[in-house]
C-alpha cells in the first residue's frame, strides 16, 4: 500500500479511514500454515481482531476456519459462508442461554469452568465439548493481554485436573478437544512449547480427544525490524514436538491454532487528518480528527503504533506528540519524530488491522469511520462511514 494511494483513498472516502490489504492478509495466512509440518492442521482466524464480514469471507476463501467468542460472531461467520463444523466457539463467562443458542447452531464448543461443564454434562451429554485449561504460565510481554497466568479468569486450572476427570467421568462426557491460550505478544517459543507439553499431559487423560487447540498470541513487529515471532522457526520446532507426541500416543490428533492479530495487524493502516498544530512551553501537539473512540490500543494497552506523515514524507523531521479530539487524555504517541506536520496533512498509523475498528465506539457521540479493502489492486468500500441517523436509530423518541 503506497502513500500516494492512501492519499487518493482519503480524497475518495474522507478521513479518518481504515484501510486493509487482502494480499498481506493472504501472505500472513499462508506463511502461518506453511510453517507447520503436521498431517492434520486447521487454522481458525480469531475474528474478534477484525470481524468485518468481507474480511471473514476472505479468510474462508483462503481455507481458514473461524474462532468466535460470542454468538454474534458465530452468526457473522455463518453469514460469511463458514460451515458450523469449521467454527470454534471459545467464550468466557457467558450464560447458559448463550450456550443453548450455540448448541443449536452446531459449532464446536469450548467450556472453561466447572459450572458450565456440569451444565453440559447434565443437559447435553451427547454434545462433544472442548475444555480450556489454564497452565499457570505467564507468557507475553503485556500483563493486560496475558491470560494463562495463575491470576487469570480464563480456563480450568491445571491443578484441578482430578476434579475435571471426575466430572467428565460422572456424566460420561465426550471431550473432543483440549484448548490453551497463554496470552499475546509471545516472543519466546520455549515458553509456548512448555505450556504445550503441559497441556498434552492433559490430553493423555481423555481417550475421546480428537484435536488440541493451542490458541495463538504470536508477537508481531510494531516497528521496522522490530521483535516478532519467527513463525517458520517456531513451526518447525513445534511440529517436531507435536508429531513425536502423536507417535508416542499412536494417534494422529488434529493441531489447531487461533491467530487473529498475527493475521491482520500489519495488513491494516489508519488514516487521520491533522486538525491543529499546537505549540506549548513543553510540547508541540498534533491534534487529529480522531481519538480513542477509533483507536484505543495506545491508551488501553500502552500499544505502540508507528505514525508517519504521508502528506509531507520528505519534510524536515520534528518532534511531536500526536493526540486526539476526545475529551480524555487520548494520546497516540509521545515525542514522535515526524516529517513536519501542517494543518490538513494526513497521518498514517500502522498495525491498525487488529483490535482497532473492532474496539471502536461512539464515545463523545462521534461517528465510526469507513473501512476500505484493497483487493486485486482495486479499492472496495466494505463499511460505510456512520452518520447522525446511526447514532439515534435505536433510541425511541419519548416525550418528557
């Protein structure tokens, strides 16, 4: 995606704007799949990262399955053409009613607590269930998105395995899968593989298991030449370990992963317009026509997004803090070196494909931006920019 093309898109669709590249998504998917040398592999895209239905259709066309964490995501997946058997449902702390609904949809279901496990055993003893295990391992560099440690709300503790066995045996349940997800931004493959080996010891306990789901959490680079998971190296090492386990057990398990951010993060950019250049005694601010309502990751996760001025790429370098228009401390970046920014210049935020639009909101009653997909060299509008009617369409008019 070239800068001049981005400026053309802003002229056509206005700013702020999300832009995604289907070629990059496909390359990320193929690199991931090709990294693993196992007889049975299924990669399920974690659609919470970016759930636009056109993006879901793209993943379906690539041969991916889908990982969903809500019944609404499942419905989107079905609408995008995914078969129920290719959808994994891996929720957390949902109600019995939502589980009932997903059972009727025929997707693969994961349970991560004893209360719901007993509910399934007593209500749907014939329905196969995958169990999510918490390995009590801290993985990844950001505690806000690490979910496999001892203080996490996710999964059944590895130390509660005897109780898990007792419930499964009492209800004669069909445990068809074992699931683990340790967190995000995992760089050290050794930690990931140690968690995997621990989870495989759980697989030993259940003869009905057909697949093992190792989630995701692979680190992507946020800066040029930045640290990231070497997926080819990881895949080779992991495949060797997994194949040896299957050979030892005399059974070929299906290997599953649920990458989301890895697939779409660097395939997306966010474009915003400079409204104000504000000099203070301490800082020069660039105020843009966006904020935490469109891209909350820097405020929520302390996430880094590289920012460039694509309107003046050859301009003299200056130091700016880039901030938004929301009445909060919505700072995108502090003391960033950018080509000189002028009013109405377009700033590009990289790694905006994952958890950006999907976490956007109407805070301050602002509209959510449009989304555009670059596919086969052409640009397609895949979500229209919101208008005022969108803000009020679900609000009945009551005379007070």
